[in-house]
C-alpha cells in the first residue's frame, strides 16, 4: 500500500513516507532477475572497494553485502586498508572494470586523505558504475542521457514516486550540492519538470529559499538544520541526512518533531531513503549484469 500525499494547504497530519516497503518490493524484483541471470549462467557480482577503517563505513558495507546475498548477488569486498595510496585504489578499480565477471563497482567513502572520489571515479567503467560517480555518468545524467544515477539520488526520486508526490510544475528546493546527492537530485527533479532551487553552505537565507518549496530534499549531514521556520505547511520533505547519535542511533537533518504536524509528508530516518538506496544499488547491479556483453 502506498501512502498518497495530499498537498493540502492545511494538513491535519504529516504522512510518514517510509522506504521500507518500497525497498522490499525492489529487492523482490532484484532477486527474481538475479535468479534468472544465475540460471542462465551469469552470477551477478558487485565489488565494493574499501580504503578506510571507519566503523560506520564498515557497517554500511556489511549491510550491502547482506542485502546482496539475500537477493542472490555475489558481493565482493575489496579491502585495501586505510593507508593505501590513490594509485593502488585506481589500479584496483581498473582491474575490476576489466573483469568480465564483475557487473557493479562501488567505491566506498571515506577515502585516505590524498585520495578523492572525484579523482578516482573515472577509473570505474561507466557500464559498471552502479553508484553513478564516474564524471561520464554524472555528465550523461545532466544531459538527460541514459546512465546510472547515484543510488541515493535515485532513491529520493523512487520514494517521491512511490508516495505519489506530483513533481511537474512544483517548486522544489534541494539543500546540499554534493556530486552524490544534491546535484544529481536537482538534475532528476529538473528532468521531471520541477522548478529547482539548490542551496548550500554559502546560501544567505536558507529559510527564505526553502519555505516556498512544495518538495524539499535535504542532504547536508547536520542535525536539526531544518526546523519549522524552513518549511511550508503543505511541503513534502525528504530527509537524506544520516547523522550518528551518541547512543548509537541515527537521525536526519530535519528536526522531525518541529515539522511534524506542519508538513504534508516527511521521510523517516532511519527507514526512509537509506533502505531504498541499498535496494537500488542492487537493482543497478542486476541491470548491468543483464546487459548483453560488448562485442
Ligand atoms: P557532503 O558531500 O558533505 O555535502 C554536504 C552538502 O551540504 C554540501 O553541498 C554543503 O555545501 C552543504 N551544506 C553544509 N552546511 C550547510 C548549511 N549550513 N546550509 C546549507 N547547506 C549546507 O555530504 P553528502 O555526501 O551529500 O551527504 C549528505 C548527507 O546525506 C550526510 O548526512 C550523509 O550521511 C547522508 N547520506 C545518506 C545516504 C542514504 O542512503 N541515506 C547516502 C548518502 C549520503 P557546500 O557545497 O557549499 O560545502
């Protein structure tokens, strides 16, 4: 069951725009495709390259590997350790790109201080770039050409569609402009005919720009950044932020207590964008595995 959001001017409550059911549906589809591919002789394989000893990164990689295994995808973690140089990471990405048995490649962050995703992502073959970080993938996305969108950005759009949020002609604001979330979300919203405002660290008056938004996507990484003064009463708010709390929990960038009862809909953290992101990463991997091999 989806939860349709009515963008009424005076909402009586705030719909919880969960990603749990959508993620389950996507994983079900992925499992069926993976089983067909495996039966036909192609075991879908995702490689995750790790060059850190960060605990939250390790947790995320374990959750991807677990979800992959549950859907019949082989997930190989290539752990290079935290002290590796950029050339060694680039070489690993090139080797995986050349390996016909690998269908999806993901470069996990954080990276060592002298390495950057922007510099290394070009070493991921675009057809295996299931998290859409290669500049070619980002450029194709901006040009409206077929490409894997970054999984988180794709998850934002999938959640909005799942909850039947109209986009064409709507005012949308995106807070955050990273290559993995903010910019590609803005591009995808534009492709759906929303009118998009992008905010960032240097935006002078954030509330003045977010308040007119009928759809607000927040991807910053700062607890409590968005409060009641930043939202319209009828807004749909997608909270991409994931911030660890001292008690081992996770909260978003939106002060959920402050905006609940005011906005039409809000994605929860956890249980919103996160599970859909992982499911779409797997979906991209089976799509890549299903593509006929280049001749
Ligand atoms: P990032 O690369 O650090 O980018 C953060 C963005 O926020 C930057 O564009 C920055 O602006 C902007 N910003 C910082 N302070 C701001 C402020 N006070 N007002 C307005 N904008 C501000 O982070 P990211 O990788 O995009 O991730 C953003 C958040 O999403 C993090 O919490 C991350 O953990 C989470 N995330 C969640 C998922 C998921 O699956 N749920 C996936 C990826 C990321 P400047 O460009 O001007 O510096």
